[in-house]
C-alpha cells in the first residue's frame, strides 16, 4: 500500500482544525460505536526515540471521542442537532 492510498474502510477525514492541519491527511472510519481516526505516521509525527508522539495519539483520541459522542447524540456539526430532544 502506498503512502497516499486511503486505507481500506476509511475515507479522508472532513473535519479540519489548526491543531490537526499539520498532520494531514487524516482518515476516518464510521462504525456502530462512533468514529475512528488514523493517519500514516512519518518523521514529523515521532519523538526522539522514533515512536509516534503521545501528544499526537492523545489529540487524535480526543478528536475521535468527541466526534463519536456527538454522532451518537445526534449532532452532525457543532450547534446542529439532527433530532429533537
């Protein structure tokens, strides 16, 4: 699989922010429990020991958790509820 090929079951993540822009491309996969995020780690994503930096992992997990909770609660975008309470 090439570095530019989208992983099977994923699509390009359509939400961007100043924090995640340097990590692009980020991929997303929707499933019953919410949303998973991933990226192809490279030199810009690792620490001095060449492990993916914990801050990057934490930020992606935080992003995926928030999007998953919003999707399960019926929110499509901030301030946009898909169903009535």
